[in-house]
């Protein structure tokens, strides 16, 4: 069986080489992007989406132009959960990019400015299941009320490295760089290089 599969792959490669397959893949991305853009509240021009593994609440997401969004991205925007109602808003500016396997979840407000670059496996969240109070601990975690400590704001030209976590009630100032694996729990000033868990300012870039 293995030999048959290998022979089949060899034959298909003779008929469809890498360059042709690459062009087919790019055409698929263009078609998917044009199709998915109509799900959003607004979506600008020249946006490329390579494929969501989950897209929920897209009607609450406004996207600018020239956005790139990688593979297997999860965007979850909740206007209701169990008996709770929310008025969420996600706004993404122009010329932004999101790496593969990212996760964004919102019940309140997430605002991302222009020219923001977001690496792979980045988590951006404005909410949690419960307030981490003792009275809630007897409840199953997924049954606890959703709660937001505050919005997330990422200002223009921020660069966010791979596997960063950005938690609720945080503002990241213009031009800042968030190092890989950082966990951002409080505001970051403009033009700062930050890293660590919890993230701290390593230096101000002048």
C-alpha cells in the first residue's frame, strides 16, 4: 500500500509541479478571502485570510485595508453567553498582520491600530470565566459568568512576537515591541521593548 501511495505521489507531481500547486493555493486564498470578508461588520480592500479554524461573532468585527491573517486562526466575539448579554467591538486598522494559530476573544472591546504585526500563536483576550473569587470556585469553570476587567488597546506600529499573551485592561503604546512568550498584564508605554512573564519594560527605544 505504501508503495502505491508513493507512486501516486510521483505521478501527480509530474502532472502538477510545485509552482502550479503554489498558484492553485494562492488562488484558493483569494477566493476564500473574498468569500469570508462579507461576514464582517466592515472589511477594507486587499485583505488576505488564509483560513479560520473558528470565526464567531464576525458581525462585531471591523477591519481596515491590507490585512493579512494566517492559517488556523480563532476569533471569538461573544454578544451573549448563557444568560449574559454583551455589546462587543473589535476594530482592526490598516496594514496589520496576524500570524498562524492566533486566538482573539472578546466580550467588551479590542482595538488594534494601524501597522500592527502579530506573530504566531498570539493570544489576545479582554475577558475571563469569572472574577477568580472564592464564591465561584464551586462552579464548573465553563459555567462561571464571563467577566471583563477592561478593554484591550494596541496602538499603531506595535510588533508582537510569537506566543505572546495580552490580557484584559491593557493598553500597548505606539511603536512598542513585545518579546516572544511575554505575558502582558499591564499598560506598556510607547516605544518600549518589553518581555517576560509578567512582562516588564526592558528599555525605552529613543
